C-alpha cells in the first residue's frame, strides 16, 4: 500500500504524456486493488481458523464452569472479526465473561485490540465490560469504551501483551473472584 502510494507520487511528479500517466495510474490502482483483496482473503482465512480454536477453548471453559476467560486471539486489529469472536463467545458460553486481545501483527509491539463481552448476571455483580477494557488497556496507554455488557478499545503500541493479560485477569478476579 505504501509502495503504491510512493509510485503514484513519483508518477505525478514525472514528465510524460497525460495518456501514459493515466494508463500507469490505472495499472497501479489495479495492482493495489488485487493486493488489498488478497490481504482481505488471507485475513478471512485466519479469522476462520481462530474462530474454530476460540470455540473449542470456550466450550472447554464452559464445561469446566469457568466464570471468565481471557484469550489472546490472532485476528489483527479487525473490529469486524472481533464482533464474530464475541458473538461466538456469547452463543457458546452465554454466562461467561469473555475478553479477547489481538495484536495488529503478533509480536510487533504495535496496535493492540481488546474486546469484551459480559453477561447481565456478572454486570449486576460488578463486572462491567467497558471498565474491564479500560483497565486492561491502561497498562499500555490505550483507551476503550462501550456498554457494561459489550466494549472494545485499542492501544496504539503494546510491547508486553503478557502484562496486559495479567492486568486483565487481575481486574476480573478483583471484581468477581473468578479463577481465570
């Protein structure tokens, strides 16, 4: 994407016929569109794989009677994919509080996405998804918000995901005393 932008800039600065410039711009746009489509397909495949793993972990945790679950999921910083994961959590384990954490690129120290879903029974006992997300992302300078039952947020940089997971688990344990 950045390469295409640089090429377009070089093209705009170059001296050539307007017809040739238009043709070259169209070629750059075509290549860029193909790259974006390929990236979307790869992300969709990755999300499908992650969903299968998350569903298994949720089912196991639900069978064990766990009240809350914190998972690191590899969906990038895609908020649509986070909705799919949260919907799966709600359908498989409707009485469990769920928090998902995903790095834009795993191990990069870059953007971190956090998303949480909390059932009404746990909201009534003091665990609110919006507070949970904010407390979790506070560790790495992020922000979040939402409703007591559903929230999400991001941190621009996160170099220590394990520290974030520890803060997340501590917050939920303090609120409901759940063994996570």
